[in-house]
C-alpha cells in the first residue's frame, strides 16, 4: 500500500499543474506558409501569450498537404500543452475531403478556443453580368455553366463554397481553380472569372479601390466596416453561411486544467478592446470561445462539408 501511494504521488507530481503551466517554451504550429491569415493570427496570439506567461510561445510553420502536415504533427505530439495548433476552417473541410488522413479531427485533438472568425464575401468582377447576388443567381440559372467562379484550388474552402451555392440554388457554374487566393484574385481583377468567395481581408483593398464589386456577406450579420453590404440571407440566399475561422487545438489527452488555462488566457487577450480593433482591421472578429463551442463548430462543419463533398462528387487533387 505504501508503495502504491508513493507511486501515485509521483504520478500526480509529474502532471502539469495549471498554476505552474507553462514552465518552458510552447510551440504553436501552423500548417501553412508565413504571411497568410492563419500565420498572422498565430503570431499575434503567440506574442500576446508570451507577454502574459513570461515564456516564449514560438510559431512554427509546417506547411504542406493543405495544412495536414502541421495538423498531423500536433496530433502525434505529447499531450502536455507544449505543442499547440493554430488551425484554419479547412481543419474540418479537409476531414471531409481526404478519406485517408492519418488523424481524426473529432478524436485526436483537444479543442481549446475559437480564436476568430473571418467573414466571407461573395465578390464579383466588374465584367460579371450581375450587380447583385439575386441577379447573379438568375443569370446562372438562365445560362448554365456561364458563370465562372475562381478558387484557391480544388478542395479548398473557396471551392466548396461554390459547390454549396450551386447545391442550395440548383444553378450550375464553372469552377476555375488557381494555386492560391492571390492568383485567383488577380484573375478576378482581370475579368477572367466572374465571382469568388474571399475573406474580407483579402478583398477589402479591391473593394475600396472599386476594382471588385461586393454582392453579399456569407454571414449571419453585416460586417462593421462594410455596413452597406447585405448578408446572403438579406440578398436572397438564406442558408448560405461560410465564415472562415481560426482556432487553437492541442493533442487529445491534454489535461483539462491546462486546456482551461490556455483558453482563459487566450480569451482574455481576445476580449481586450485593442485586440478587437486590431483583428477587425485585419478582416476578422475576435471570439475566444469555450472548448465546447469550438468542438461543436468542428462537428457542424464536418457534417456540412461531408455532405457538400459527397453531393458534388468533389475529389482532392
């Protein structure tokens, strides 16, 4: 009995206590190249957590395979709170698209917090044969396949957004994939394609310069800095909502007390007025949700995109 208690005490002593966490640097993995929305969000949060904890939170880019390389690295890391994942909303859609991933998004991760949402705009080129979302849908219905929609690649959230719109409306559009959102936006500006689904931050400068036309915001509410742009529901397409999002995860098995510590401190950062202003300027809305809210979001998106992928017969490249 004495030996058992001694062993139990040793095990308890080896667990990371939330009051002591972190006692060493923390890695925050990003499954994409530097400079994109996920990377920018991760570096901002990491810098603020470093200030708050007095321990370095280091962003590490593990780009490749649509973000799956970095995601897999976190899934297979020690569940001690010292390896985190800043994920994009493709965290859920990839699971719908790739049938043989080496991880399970609902089983192999500990949800920590929804960091921010990035509302998506349906934007049109100036050469597109429609000035409103309703006109676009009517034109596409009368001219099947004539509307060309640009995406950042086959299977990306932008591609799936087009599939979702077609399935909701019964229209048929022509998908034109590019290798990233930058060339897709270039094609839009040149009038090579008619519409795309762009995060506010990606489209803002082109809207301000009058080079692209906003048709609707694919969100439940209007965006504060674009008060004149209607939501998709207001524009005649209820049910079409596809906010992009950024969220923090750890590997499954991360102690609940450590998850709570990370969530609480991250939420405190995100709820600061200066953070909300900064993120709004970057095209996103700070959140700082509970782990339960994030977990429900992942499961909801997985169900949605699984249906879209199956119905549309979408295959990853």
